[in-house]
């Protein structure tokens, strides 16, 4: 019997958005869900207990970066990522493909795989579908991703179709070598911004999906309205009884719009990245807390938030920390931003359960948070 299952708990009568439950070997995940990104086996500056208190149910780690340092063999000898990083809830690892392909000028893509030079020391490496599976097996995440080729925004139809065809061939090879029943392989829909390619990819990729399917190659520089059009086009073609995962998306507006278009899972580095630069996601919209307007503002960061940062520190103090490059500033804003997004997902789930998610989305669009 599989250690993985997904059930739809409720579908919103207004919008068709789904409330679901994904069961994994390390616990259950209620969807729609946002997954904080722990690129190098840590969500930057935050301890596992803080992520749990923020409401995180599952986190993501990066195959490419962990392959480079400290090496997947070492993580395997440590007992896998869960033991290595002290996180006992579910983990998802990406395939490493996006990071490898983003090494512009340092890679060579062929049907066999990708040869590339390390961004650290220039050493030569090769990742194939088979080695991506080997690395992810050693890392031991609950959910692992198929090795795919993500074509860049602006690619021609011919280029996007070639990348899609290669992704499908690589998917077949990933499936052939994946035999670990304690890990679930998610295939990835590609096709760039071309609706005909996206539909073909969805139809062919669905045949490989066992308990989840992902949408890759969006939020890569295209206008948001184009991403939404692609998601609208794809919606009828997803397997019904599986979670749908939109990769690399994490702004508040995109989470709401994504759920409205049938998406169940999201991840992004955005909340921690902008936190380190002094930006907070709040019920009042984005606040660039390093700005001078907060110099003598002794109110909480977000009056609607009950996280440790908002309970303890003022905007003036947080501004001071950010502007003098104290670690605590970025740490607290990271904690708050993840707490905010996890709270937003809870509000979304409640609205779905109460058959009012369309109303929720309309109200959200008209408010300061929608940015």
C-alpha cells in the first residue's frame, strides 16, 4: 500500500477551488499550501521550531545546491534531509534542473543531460535524469521532482517545443529508475507561454502522475496576466484526484489567483529574500521598513499579526536593525513574512470550506494586500 494519498475534502461551490489533504510518510499536508524554501537545507536564518510556529507544514530544499555542498552522499549518510536539518515534517526537493539551466554560459544541454561548471569553483559536472533521481533518493525528501528543461521567457515556439519534448523523454527515464516507495515523484508540465504546447504537455505528463503534478516554467519574467492565462488553459487537463503544484510562486496576489485557478501547492524564496532587503508582507500591503518614514514609528510591524516579531518589536527598531545590517532584522522580517503567507493560506482554506472563496478573492483584489 502506498505511503502517499490525496483526498479532496471540499470544493468551493462559488469558485471550484479545492480544500484537500495530502498524506506523506512524514505527515499530512492540508492544501492549498505554501511551502517555504530551504535552499541549502535551511530556510535562511530560521530554526525548524520557528517554521512550525509560523504554520509551515512542508518545506522545499534545492537539489542542485545540496549536490554541490555538502554533497548528497553525506546527507544520505546522515540519515537524509529530515535528520540532517532537524525537520520532522514533509520535505519536497526540486530536480536541480532550473538552477542548472540558469547557469547561462556555464552549461551544455543535450539529450543525455546537462554538463555544467560549478558556480562555486568552476569544476565540471553532469546531471542526467538518472543522476537527478540518485541525488534526490539520497536526500530522502518525501516528494521529489522529475528532471526537466525549463525554456526561458521569450523562447520561440520551436525552442519551447524542443525543450518540452526533451522534458517528456527525461520524465520517462526518471520514472524508469525511480523505485523508492517512500518518495513520490511529481512530473512537471512545461511548454513555455504557448497554450498548445502547455495542453499537450499536460495530457502527456498526466500519464506519469501517481499522486501529484507540477507546473513549471512560469513566474520566469512573464507578465502575471500571461501566467494566469496559461493556468486558465491548463485547468481542465489536470488529474482531478491529485494536488497541482505551481513552482516558484509566492506573492500574495499570485497565491490567491493561483488557488482560484485550481492550484493546491506553491513555493517561493520571495518572503525571505525581500525580508533580508527590508520589505515586509503585511495586512496593510508591502512595507519597505528601511524607509525613513518608519524612523520614529513605534507601532507593531503588522497590527493584524501575532508572530513573535510583531508582538515584540516596533517598526522603528526593525528599521534600525535593517539599516545597520544586524542579522536580527532580516531574521524577524523573514519570520513575519512566512507567518503572514501561512496565515493567508489558512484564510484561503477557510473561505473555500465556507463556499465563499470567490467573494474572498474579490475583496482581496480590492485591498492593500493585493500586491
